[in-house]
C-alpha cells in the first residue's frame, strides 16, 4: 500500500490518499485541542496512544459484529481505513451525567442515567457543534428517519459492547462520541476514532479521569492517563 497526496488535515489527524481509491491512510497527530480549538497543545505520544487504542477498540468491535472503516494499524501513529463520506453528525452516547449534559441541564456530574441516552450534534466548528433534534436533522437533510434510527441502534450496540469491555478492565464508560460515514456502496460504517480523546473513562474504584478531561480541566498528565488505558487494554500490539 502506497501513501499518496494529503487529502485533509483535521485537528487530530491527517488523511492521505493511497494507490487504492477505496482506502485512505490516517496519521494521528500529537496535537491536543479543546473547547472548539480555543485550548491547544502539542503532547508527545498522544498520536501513538490514540492510534493504538482506536485500533484495539475497532478490532474488538469488529469481533463483536460492528462494521467500521478500520482495516489495519500500519505503524505507531498510522492506520489504514476504508474511504467513507462522513455524515456531518456527532453521535454521543451517555451512561452517566457529565460534561455538556451536566452543564446544560444542571445535573450533577457522576449521576448515573436511568438508561443510555443518544444525542446528535452538528459537526460544524464555526457554529460550535450545536446539539440537534431528529426533526432538525431531517430539515437539514443530513439523514432520513431510517438512517437516524440506524445511527441510534449502532451507537447503542457500540455502547453495550464497550461498556462491558471497559467494565472488565475496571473502567466506567461515562460517555463517548462516534462518527459514521457511508462507503462507496452506501453502507453506513462506524468511522473516525474511539479513544480517550472521544470518550470519558473513569476508574471504577477511584473515579479518576483517564481521558481528555485531564487536558480540558488541567487535572494532570494526559499521556500517563492514556497510557493507563492502553495498558489495561493489553498494551501496544505488534504490527
Ligand atoms: O462535551 P460533551 O459532554 O458533550 O461530550 C460528550 C462526549 O463526547 C465526551 O466523551 C467527549 O469527549 C466527546 N466529544 C468529542 N468530540 C466533540 C464533542 C464531544 O469527542 N466534538
């Protein structure tokens, strides 16, 4: 597989074309951003950790029957994925109140929810990723009723697999964000990444935060927290 021209550079990743029109080459960067890019830092090792953790979690999901864009990890910071057209929605699943949910609704952080909730946000940095209702999604033509139902179903399936998996490792999966895309055949695939950048992960015993809140809220060393997650997942796999 050959790496070709840069297709797109985002806040955390670079996407390159390959010699296969259906595959793209992703490189995870060491950049950390929060609050819609207002807070920024370069953190050595972050790209490697997110690439390793995402690769392990997508492999785990694949074993459990969840189709994703992930093909293989290529190096410490790179992976090969299927090319998809990203649906411009961020799908968030919450098991426990935290973050923007707690802030917006005045609900104490750490309060378990009676059942997992799915929320959608518009992927638009200029607008600050506003939360959307299903009707607003239909109005903007971002997805139809069947697709929204499919996204919810897939997101809840990912939640049940990952919640049990993390629980075995002594970690509470508080909430997380997913992105989905459509491949050349129009199939909806889980895409982007699943890492401590996109999940809230709390130690079951101590409630210590092992995710990007460490950076957002200046709670300590981000790579120590991510390294802790990677070790519990079984450590880096050889490529
Ligand atoms: O900030 P909020 O509480 O809405 O975030 C919910 C979950 O989605 C958190 O795990 C957060 O890390 C993730 N998220 C993300 N990218 C965003 C917004 C939220 O990964 N742009």
